[in-house]
């Protein structure tokens, strides 16, 4: 962590994040993985029935796991915000569950198409006040060999202006996705932009003031409304306030 002061502080924050990923995030991901396995073998049930049960469990169990996790992550988020620099700040951070390979070793074509189209569309249409293209964090293109995933990904999720979260059935079964999801939840209103791809339910509910776009690859009208809002937002911002890592 080049931006942190002192090895002890660096080590402490890194260990906190690793503990969150390998502890509560792994636990929550494991619960949803079990749900997906059971659902795959029992098509008579609807996924939203499972999602409702999981959500109720997370919210109502005496341990209050979501409340505890949110409190813990808020504390870590505040520590991250204290040390991030503009080199972690992108215009848009794309959070997704990654490209799965089929039995032939080919990447999931639908998710690959959705993410590729979204990045291409935004790079073409979104400009800063000086006409420069808006910087976009997309792990497939933004991470280099030797980069620290904790700094490159999680710090950028805390610093970027917009965090677009693409929710499909497998998103909540990925501990890194959940880490990005919970960090984005801590941000001020308007930062987190959740899109549902093929998910009929959300096992970990968002605050009431966060509105979903139901389908990430939806109508052209919906896409253009989002683009126009983002054009207005970034058209009032200066390129020099953002990372050069793009």
C-alpha cells in the first residue's frame, strides 16, 4: 500500500480486509452456494422462495449477522477512505462475478457480452469536462500482473464515483463480490448502481433508497436514460482529479 504511512498500519488494514473476505464474506457466499446447489436439484421451488428464506435468516437470526458485518465494514471503509489517493479513483467501477468457463473452456458469452458492451458504450459516450473519456475500472483490463487485489480492487471500489454492481445468481456466491457489495453499501446515496441480470431475488437486501435497474442489458431507452444522467454528472468533473491507471 504505497499510500499508507508505516508498515504496521499497512499490515493492520491488509489483515482486516483479508479477515473480512475469508470470514464473513466466505460464510455468506457459502450459504448462497448451498442454496444454488439445492435449487439446481429441485426445480419445483422458485429461487425467490429460497432468497426470501435466506434474507429472513440473515436479518432475523439472534446473531444479526448483517448488522454486525455492516458495522465492521463501515469501520474498515472509514480507514480506507482515510488513505486512498486519486490514483484509486475511477469514474466508474464495474463490479461483477467474473466470467465462468463452460465444459469446453469457453467464457460465459452472455456475461462477457454484457460487460464488454457496457464498457464500450460508456467509454464512447461519457466524457469529462475537457472531453477526455471517463476512466472505468474493469478487472479484466485494469489489473496487471503483480498488482495487489486488495489495493487495486477494494480501494477503487471505495474511491470511484460510481460503483455499478451487476447481480446474477452467482454474484452472492463470490466472497470478493460480496466484499465490493458491502463496501459500496457504505457509500453516499447515488454512488451504488445495482443492475439485476438474471436474479429474481436478492438474498442480501439493499437500503430502501437504492433503486435497481431490473435488467443490465435492457431496453435502449433505459440505457440512454442512464447514459444521459452520467454524461451530465461527469461533464461537470475534471480529468486531473482521477487516476492515470487506465
